[in-house]
């Protein structure tokens, strides 16, 4: 059974439709990191993938796409409250 946090992370990752975004998310998710005790490995890796894509969109000045992904993520988060 997936935790609600993990479900939100997976749903948010579903917002990444472009191949480049998916590749960045996959690379970040698969990176070797030390996971803090306050979260599960899956939650931490999904969060890292999301942050990496946001950083990529910001650094490449894809402001419209960044806003779109943030709106979708915000909407998914609000539905869970």
C-alpha cells in the first residue's frame, strides 16, 4: 500500500510529459543519496526528482512550463487536503 505522500509524488511526476523532463527526473531519482530518517526512500527520491525538474526548467528559463508544472503540483496537493 502506498502512503499518501508517495501517491502525490507519483501523481506529480506524471506531469512530466517531455522526454527531457522524464530523463532528468529519472536520473535524479536514481542518484545515490543519503535519505533522512524523516521520510521513506521512495518519498525522498521522488521529491529529489521533482526538485531536479523544477531546477532544470528554472535554469533553462522555461518559465511558462515551470508555472504549468507548479500549478499541476499545487492542484494535486490541494486535492489531498
